[in-house]
C-alpha cells in the first residue's frame, strides 16, 4: 500500500516527472543565454567603457546622451 498523497503521485507519474526534470535541466543554459544577452547589451550601452562590440555580425557602440 502506498502511504500518503505524495507517494501515490510519485508512484504513478514517476516517468513523466523525471522527463520534465531532465527537460528543465537541459533548457537552463539556453534560457540563461537568451536572458543574459539583452541585459549585457543594455548595461554596456549605458555604462560601458569600450568603444564597441560586435555581436552576430552587428556592431554596437556606446550611446551618447
């Protein structure tokens, strides 16, 4: 007999939960990259000290206010 609601749920959905966990762990690097790129562009455009950056063939320079 399965004890508790969590044991029952894990017993009948173990494979789906493991697949979902693997999917989440594999997607973290891509999500970090997609969310970090805009942050880096904005932060370097506002306060960067370098003259310019090239990302995917596009040249980005610092904005003057």
